[in-house]
């Protein structure tokens, strides 16, 4: 009679209407045209079982009038086709949402936060809300894949003049590597009630003295160590490689782009990486104030003096910190770099239509290697990957 809080062990979740994972179950997945009859049948069906998958629970929070937003929304305000694909994604990658939704809160804010525990993002596609995978995946099988499928190319021909904006990550803590500690609910031990456990994830070559430490408490819904590790790996890769976001306007196009689509963005700006700068000395010796020497290799180069201005060179060979091709430019300032050979890949996070008919696209950088493989998912699904240190 004096107990204020009584612990309870729940062995089965709320019954709901599980999504079918069959191809084209709710419409044409290639074109996005919904099957209205199939969606109506899903909405009117009887809840039959519980599920540990976020897309099923998302759907139930839309339909349920008592515990969800069913009094204010309908199933036709949800992109059910994409939601079914997202269910294939979480099943294929063993991502579960297993816990209690106990407090009343904002529906949109809840899914923006909790969806990330299943590597999903809340998105609006064609005015309909849904969950989309935060990483590249095979739409048929749901498996995470490293090879990026590009949906469209944007350049000066279809980006409205003056509309392209690029925003870079602030230098400092946002550009440092991260060491992530993920807290999850461990029910594998021989006990009635589960207890919290934690796992620490970092990239293997992280310099701990410069790294930022972050803790993610996913214990309300994450119950496997493997899923906690995937959350940490994704955050480590994102923090290391993502440095910019873009926004631009374009005309309505037939290209099949939506939140989650990958695009090339090509402009006329020169893009170099591995930059070295300093002064050319006698015989082409390279004097670098910051650093020691330029690694042997072939570079593009710019030189500058007030009398001759900027001069451009390509295929400049550097051996032993000397560039013989620049010997005649002794006394000039120089910049050496390697031209980026692959196009810039971005992942769309938002598409909106403006009053005058233009389409505004917002996207985040998604770095890839020269073969078009995503650096963000590198080592994500490989438990024995040497890219990470797990403890």
C-alpha cells in the first residue's frame, strides 16, 4: 500500500497492423504511385500482433486515435510505400525498437529523435510524412550498401543563378573526431529485469587527446549491443567526413529526387585536396612554413608574384621536396594540390516548392571514395572491421 512505483516486466508489446515487406505491396515502388485500395485495407485492418520495428510503430502512432495522432491525421498523409521499404531496411540490418512510449510528447519531435536509433530519419516526401534510412541501401533487399546510386546531376545548367549556397562546419569541436559511448538496455543476462550496459566506439586512428567525447543514451529502445555499435560507428564516420551542406534552387524536373536521394553537384570551381603552400626556392626547392616536406608525387600548382600574377601548372612532379618544373619560378609563392577526380556527392534532406514554382533543395555532403563507395558506411556492418576500436 505504500509503494509509489511498481516495476513491471512486459513480455509483449501493443498489437498493431504490421506492414507488408512484399515488393509493391502498397503501390509502385519505382514510380511512387500508391495503391489506394491496399492502403485503405491496411488502415481498416484489425491489429494482430506486436512488432519491434520502428516503421510499424510509426504507422500505428498515425492511425491510433487514443495513443497517437489518429484524430488529426490519416494514413493517406503517410508515404506508406517508403515506410514499407524502410521496414525491409531495419529487418535486413537487425535494427529494433523495443521499449515503452510512456510520456505524451510532440509526435514529430519524438520520431526525429527516436528514428535515429534505427538509423532512420523523419522526412516529408510529396507532402507525406515517413521514415527513410539515413544511409545508402538496397531498396529491394533493405541491406546497407556502400556503392552510391546517383539520382540526378546538378550544375550551372539547372541551378538557378545566384541561388547556390554552401555552409561549412565551424572549425573547432565540430571538426574533431568523436569517441562515442552508447548506452543500451541489455536483457541478455540471466535476470528478470534488464539492466543498462554501454559500449565505446571510436575510429581506430583517432587521436584521443584531440577527440570529443559524447554519450548517447539509447537504452529506452535499443536492446542489442550490435545496434548500439552501429549507431556509434555512423556518428564517428559522419563527424570525420561531413564538412558542408548546400542549398540551391532549380526548376521542377523529371529527375526522381526526394529526401534521401543522392545527387552530384558540379560547379566550375576548382576543387583540390591535400594542399601545400609556401615559397619556391632556388632550383625548385619547396619551402613550407607549416609542416616539413611535400610527399613525393604529381600535383597541380599555382604560383604568384606581384609582377607576373597567378601562373597555373599541371603535372608538376615533386621528388625530395623539390619541383624541378618550378625552378624558373624561384621566389614565387606557390600552392600545390591534387585535383579531386570524383564529383561531389550530396544527400538530399529537404525539398520544398517556392511560391513562383522554383524548387529549393537542401542537401548534406556525403563523401565517397574514387570508386563511388560511401565513406559514411565504411565498416558499419562489419563486426570485425579494423577501421574501429570497440570497447
